[in-house]
C-alpha cells in the first residue's frame, strides 16, 4: 500500500469519526464549540482538585442553610455534614433559582435557568433535550445513578444510567441502602451518585429517635401537620414563641434524620476503602420560611432568603477547604463539580465553575449576583391590597436578585403566587418593589427601597436586563398519579 493510499484511507476514517462524534454529542453541547479551543473540546483539567475522583452528590429537600451547624446554627442538627464542612469548602452565599424542587433540581443538573428550560413550576417538564451533569459524567467515563425521593422522581431520567425512586419519608433510609449497594458494586470504577433526600419537607414529623430538639415542657397543640400549618396561614392565627419553636424543632429533627443517613454514606465509603478518591457534595433544592417573615411556613410561594439560601459544601480528599464568600447560584454547581474532578465541560452552561475560587483559596474580588424567580401564571392579580381571582388576568414573573447582602424583589405585574389566591385564603402578597438589607435585617421584614432609590434602580435594571429574553414555554406533565401527589404536597393548586 503506497503513501497516497494510506493518506486517503486515514482521511476517510477521520471524516467518519467526525461525523459519528457530531451526531452522538447533544447539539446544545456543540453549539458553543466554535468558541472553545480544540483542547477544551476534550476535557477541562485546569482546576481539577481531585482528578478522576468519584462524586456523591447529596441534595436535601427543603433544607435551609442557616439550620446547618456549618452555617452557624446553634443546634447540633448536622454533626456528620459539619465534619465534611470542617475539612471542605463551604459556600456561605449559595442560592437556588427557585423555591421549588422541580425547577431548582432541573437548573442544578443542567446549569440553565428556568426561563431557558421551561421548567418553572412543579409538574413542568421541558420540551427540549438538554445535556446534564450525568450526561457529561457518562461521556467522561463515569458510571452514574440517581437515587431520588418522591417529589422529583417523575420529572425525567436526567441522563443517569441507573435511576431508583423511593416513595415517602420512609424511603430515605431505603435510598441510602440502595445507593451504598450500587456504590459497592462499582468501587473499582469512577462513579457519580446523586442521593436526593425528602425528610425535611412538610409535614414535619421526625421519628422519636431524631426528635431531639422539641421542648418536653411544651403544652401547646401546634405541630408540623400540614392541615394545621395551612390553617394557621389561612386564618392568620397568631402563634406564641413556644408554638413556633415547637414547629421549628420538629423541622430540625427531620434535618437531623437526614444527617444520620449522610453519616452512613460517609461510613460506607470509608468501609469500601474509597474515601481517598470520593468527593462529597452536600446541598439543597430550596429552604423553608418556617413562619419567619410571614405566617407562611413553606417555600413554594416564597421569593425570600428563607426559601432561596441553600447550603453548598464540597469535601475533597486530601485538599484543605476554605469558606468561600463569593455568591454562587445553583446554575454553578454542575460546572464546579465537573471542574473539580477534571471531567469534560458542559457546553452551553449558564452558570460558571467556582473551582477557580476554590483553587485560589480566596474570592476573585468581582461582585456576583444570584437571580431567582417566582413565575405566576394568569388567573390571579393583586389589586388594592388584596389578591383577586381574575380569569382574564395576565400572569407575570416576580424577580429577585441578591449580592449576598442586599436582596431586591421586583414584581412589575403585581401578581401573587397562586397559594394566596385560593378560595380558602392563604394570603401571600409581594409588593411591586422590595429591598432588604440582610446585614441588619436577616428576616427581611423592613422594605427599604424608598430609602435607597439609586441601589433599587440599579438592581431593577439588572433584573429587567436578565429577564428581557422571552422564557421558553414548558410542558405540563399529564400523569394523574404524579399530579395527585404534587397536589398533596401543596405544589399544585
């Protein structure tokens, strides 16, 4: 065979390989490839702090950052997670894009905002195919699995090669067993395991072994039962400090129950002898108001820090962590995880990797902002100080932005979250414009927009620019069983 023939055959082989690559890689990942170097098309290892390490991503449903010891909570609710935080990276100012599981988890796994995916409410699914964290890890030679609790189980496969769903709070322990069993079968491989726990979600009913924080001298009748907490909000029942403390204590017991399971994951990894090559990431989909700023207990209607400020902790073997003050969004989580283990990049990501801040040991000094939204479909409107049902009313988006100190909220259409417009009540009113200085007003109860007009104007412009592009329209899931379950959880009204 002469040289010309060899060259021709090589050219044909290269052309076929390029075609196979083009059609096998999701198109959103190829969309930005022209802006990247050839090296970056293969992998990104510039910030790899644990090259080719395993990843266990723990997502705790309804877990407020300020109820973790690592974030200054005085109760010992998270001793095992605090161990991970002690030697790991703790992002002090991490926020979710939405106080609801489906939009938040979708954003976390795709690094795209709800307006880009169309998943803006529970029961929304995207009509488009997006590359996810699991997809990229699969392409990078990892085995992937998701062990997911009930209220996100039916939202999609999300690229995991293996997916296991539990049902109800009793399923959290089962998730742990299944996850550890799967990991033990792959201890010689690279793997990504997502474990999504449900327990802190309402109703708050910890088992006796984890009900450690309630006051045995409490004689009131206020518990964490959903019917009761709904009634309190609906009828604006005033609670005593002891009443509120009892509900919060029950919630804390639920967080403690998840921490025990995280401890079992940690011990299981140690027992398998893979702790030195396994990265632990702990976060939440959203938080919970817990009666802090209104009579409302839950999260779905909220656009405030109680529902949006979440933990984000990364423990990396043989790497001493730090506390990172730079603002992080959950759009950043997937790019960060991929960078930490030196995996391929997620092209089309709308978040950014925080690995540079982690590697440098200090923030880069640039001010970052976290954006959140509460989309309200048509059918309700806020008029003259009240929420009014109006079938002709056009919906709108309540927008929110924070730099870690200030939170600005803009509601140009004067819409109200659906929970406030139900015939049975549940007022949840958001003003046209709100600004809170969280350095002195942690509970966000003093609207200081009128006293800081220049700042409010600047943040309003930032929000309107961010949301200027029309949102992608999502699809509503039609599975009646899933709809009923989401209705029981208060996500669909």
